[in-house]
C-alpha cells in the first residue's frame, strides 16, 4: 500500500505528515477536513497490506480495531474512528507528545540512572495495571510501544498483538503460532498461552534489564528453538554487567523474569508498589547474585521445563482481584487495645486465603520539625509490634509512617498512589488530637477512597471483659 499524500482527504480527515513508516503500519498526523478543531491531537494508523506483507499485519489490525474502542483511561490513546477494511483500513486515535523508551535507547540511553529507571518502571507498571483491570493483556510490551509523556506518565501503544479476555482472540484463531516480539516474549507465550497478565510483567523485566545494562537478557532469538530456551534459560544477573546496580533493583528485575509465572509478581500493582518503596524490597538470593547459575542448576531448570504443562489463564481482572494490596490504617494516639485488636482481626480476615495479597501497615503523624529519623523509627516499631501476631505466611508486609496535618487526605493519597484495593481502619478514630474532627476522618476516607473501605468497630472478646462479672 503506497503512502498517503499530504493534504489528501480520507473520510473527512485531512492527512498531514507521515510520522512513522514501519514494517506493519504507517502513521500520519491528521485533522478534521472541514476545519473543525479537534478536542485533542490525532493520528491515523494505516496497516501495510502489500503482496509481500504477512497475514499477521491484517490480523493484528483487526485485533487493534476491536480492542481500542473499549479501552479507557490516561494510559491509552482515545479511539476516534476507523476505516472500512475493504477500501482503506485505518484507525484514527489520540496522538501524544513524548518519547518512546526505544528512542531513549537509540540515543545511547542504556545504563540509565537508577532513579530514572525506577520512575519510568513505576509509571509503566501503573499503566499496565490499568490495562489489566480492563481485562486486556498487551502481550507486545517493548521499548517502542512505551511512550513517556513530558509529565512522566506512560502511554501504551500498539495493541495489535493484545488479548481481550471477553473478545475473540483473532490471533490465536488465525495464526495458531507463538505471537510476539522475540526479545520480550514470555515463556508461556512461546507455547501459545495468551492472556496471562504476568506475561506483561515478564516483558517489563526485559525492558528494565536493557535500560539498566544495555543488554537483552535472552538476546534476540530468531528460531523456534531459540525461543524455547526461554522456558528454562536463566539470564546473567544485571549486576554481572553493571556492579553498581543496587540489589533491590536486581531483585525486582529478576523476579519479573522468572520462567514460572507463579514466581513473578502476582500483579502489576505489586510491582509498582515495590518500585515506589525500594527501601522495603525484600532482598533474596536473586538480588545478591553476581554470576549466572552453574550447569547443575541449568540442568535442573531444563528438566523442570520439560515436564511443565501450561494452563489457560483466568480473566486478568479476576487474577488481579485475587491478590489485592490491603492497607491497614493503624492509629497511634487515643486508641484502646480493643480497637487495635479488632483492627488486626479485620486485617487477617481481609488477607484470608488470598495467597499473594500484600499488606501495607500505615500510620499518620503530625509533621516533625526535628529528629525526624528518631520519630519515624519509633512509629515503625509500633507498627511492627502491632502486626507481629498476624499470620502472614505467603503475604508480603511493609510499614509506612506518613507525615501530614490532614490524616484523611494522607491516607487517600497513599491509597491512590499505591493501587490499594482494600483500606481497613477504625470506625471512630485515627489518632487526631482535635476531638471535633475524630468522626470525620473515617467518613471522609470512606466517601472519597478509590477502593473498598472496611470500617472496624470494637468487637469481642473485649465487650465481655468490660461487662459485669
């Protein structure tokens, strides 16, 4: 298909400059031909469909055509219009200013500063989490499909290889092959399993590995045999390439790159949480490793992969909901042992049988002008003591002391910024000194929270202890 001419009109859109001419599509700036102002900048994507182009071009276009109109949120382009497949197929969508991570790498941006990697990765994880909550797995995350906007937010591009759990999977039906970009494809995708949200976390791990080291963890295999090595091969630890990387970053990267999906982060929200709080990442042998495993371990991994049977995935949204981030808002002032006990019991029930759920214990203190470290240590110790009786097998836990003069607002900001699914807090008080505001804190949180809020009242056995003998 030849390039569209500049200033030509297509279905009411006037064509501008060609911004990208790739192997699968051309992308043009467009506006309304009648002079009407567009509510936002727009781009037109036209798939390549010449005689030499593969069938995946048109199939991936059809996939993107059915998925884009149902996507919502700040991390995806807004859908505007689509052309008739029989005449001129195209998609008109929102256009964003920014820079792809591939452009960063092409400009010599490998071995980025650790803080910049952390910020990009956290924004990417939040964008992917938003996608998974809409029952969509991207399945083609790579630096070229990750756009960083000037404000630091991330927009995901190119949904031609994606999978919507509630729409027909045209790629699986038509091609019946492993589909994806070889350097970033997850092990389960190699064997044809599409729709596991943890496949996107694997791709994020590959992206972070390249940003941190300038290397691809598994190279760029071009054969089926090379791709199948993904099922058992272990990448060299990033710190082997770059010894100055902190252990917490290597821990995060290698956890994303686990061959077994169950050993990766259970959701993108959990990944974003660790990236937002690197000082609380639990360092295991993954983070401390400086050399690849020996032949014996490689042989063990090969035997494990040979006997592995991959299962179809549940709905991405359902998988995410099974591993919530639970926030316990623990008061530290004007609170009884009965309330603390009841709060702990409610948290235990909220974690329940949700293997992989995460607990964040949070308290809010007034701004500290001096000896801030001492104050934080004191309240962190209080939180740890409160959580000690909890049965936390299979659950990660972290402790956070927030400084604010507005307790409710501090809790709300924390919940929104950390993708919290459930807030558990006392129904009466949260340690405010001004008694007239005590009742308003839980009410404000319950009314404005972006998630479920459980308000806990004092419960047995303390009611009996307070009663007559």
